[in-house]
C-alpha cells in the first residue's frame, strides 16, 4: 500500500505539475494574445495615420497640380498677349518707318519747292529791278523831254 500511495502521490504531483504547466501555458497564451492584440492595435493606428498622411499628400499633390495648371494657363495667356504686343509693336515700327520716309520725302519736296521759289523770286526780283530801271529811265527820259518842252 505504501507503494500505491507513493504512486498515487506521484500521480497527483504529476497531475498538479501538469495543471500548473497548462495554467502557465494558458497564461502565456493569453499574454501573447494580449501582446499581439496590442501590437495589432498599434499597427492599425499606424496604418490609419499613414492613410491620413497619404490622403493629405494626395490633397497637396492635387492642389499643386491645380496651381501648376493655373500657372501654365496664365503663362500661355501671357505668351499669347506678348505675341500680340510684339505684332502690334512691329506694326507700329513699320508705320513709323513709313512716316519717317514720307516726312523725309515731303521735306525734300518742300526744300526743292523753296529753292525753286527762291530762284523764281530772285529771277522775278531781277526782272522787277530791270523793269524798274527801265521804267526809271523812261521816266527820266519823259521828264527830260517834258522839261525840254516846257522850256
């Protein structure tokens, strides 16, 4: 009987050891599950943060794209306006050149007309002086003849 008791006690001890071991394994499993759940929660939170950051980055990228498109549109508009102004400037330059040529031509014509007028006036003055001289001589002759007649 002693041996049976020893065997029974040994079996009880072994059973207790197994129960303790199983309880320890269950506790370890629970701790591991809690740890994994905590880690999962951390990863979920980190994933949510990364998704938020991604959404913010996408919004910024969209905003920058819109700004770039607006800038591009404005640049295109300014370039077309610049081309219009360049065309207008070229037109004004051509008109200015034509007006200068016309002014130069008119100045030449006016200069020629003034020279011709001066020559005509000089010729006319010479003719008038000759005519005046001729009239003066005729007057003197008539006066002389009149004086002779009176005497």
